[in-house]
C-alpha cells in the first residue's frame, strides 16, 4: 500500500524529501513552505550522529536539498549577513527569530508554532499506555497557548538584570537562581508577587502540566485537542 501524506491514521509523519529545507542537529527537521519543525523523538540516542547521517544522505539523493543547503551557506558567509553582528552565544536563536520576523508575518509564524506544539503533544501521548491517556488528570497546556507564549517571549526576550540577580530569585522548577542575562518568563497568575522562572524551564513545564508549580493557577489545557484526537492517538499507538 502506498503511503498517503494526508492519511491522519498513519503511524508515521510522512515528509517528502523535496519538502525538507534543513536539518537542525539538536532540534529536528524543518520542512514545508513555512519550514515547520518536526522534532526528533526524545528517546532517540546519538541525535547529532543521526542528523549528520540524514544530512549526508539528502546531499547525495536530493539536488533540491543540496541547492538549498549551498545557498544558505553562501548567505550566512556573506559580509552583509546581519546575523554576524550578534553574539555567538545567542547566534542560533537570533538567526531563527530574525528569519521568522523578516520572512513571514506574525500570524503565519504563530500557526507554525502551533503545528510544532501539536506534533510534540501527539508524540508525547503516543508513548503513553491507553489507561494513562484515559485517566490522567495532569494535562499539558494547549498547543495554542504554548505557541502564543513562545511568540510573546521571542518578541520580548526578557533578560535577568543585575538588580534581579541581587534579589536571589529562585526558579521553582529547576531550583536554581535566575542569574544575569538569563532568559526568564512569568506565569500568567493574578498574584501581586509575580512567579518567575527560567524561560526554558517554564516552556518545558507547559508541555507536561498547565498548573503553576507555586500557586496551582491553571492556564488553558490541551483537553479539547486530546478529546478530539483521542481516536487518532489510539489508532496510531495500539492498532
């Protein structure tokens, strides 16, 4: 039987070779017209080696991928490439943000982030057993909420100041202090005292629970999506 790209009951996410734009060694595959990210499964070992292998294969079998890769290298090596003015520490994130802001409208970027989060959520639940899916009371935040959170943080890029560092604010997720120039974020609670966390910590927590670890304030959960896609998840995992 031929694989159908539009078949949602398939246990595979089908991505034609011609749709692959680039390989992100630690993140996944960027594909499609909007370069949506298809993340690597979290259980895969030696992701960097696998990414390099896939890149080499695509360079051999796909002239389209090869041309895109070579064009991207020429662009990045050009003296006019604006990202060269940014620091090496934040270089990869800055390149991503600037490309998204310059190439596509914010609405399209939000749609891309939602698709990424929906894919991440489905992959996460496919690794659970049926009883756990049906009975769990701890739900992640909705893909729409997480995507909106990511977009807002990309635009604000809030950094810990020296004064904040001096206050010794602890992240209640990783139990480490917020230190100068780290990217931080705030849970959307109504408390007078804001609950602050490392951005990456809060993003990771949103993908597992929609409750604030300090006050239990809930944000929009993924329940509606999981109820809608439950038959699809069950078919893909257990049939």
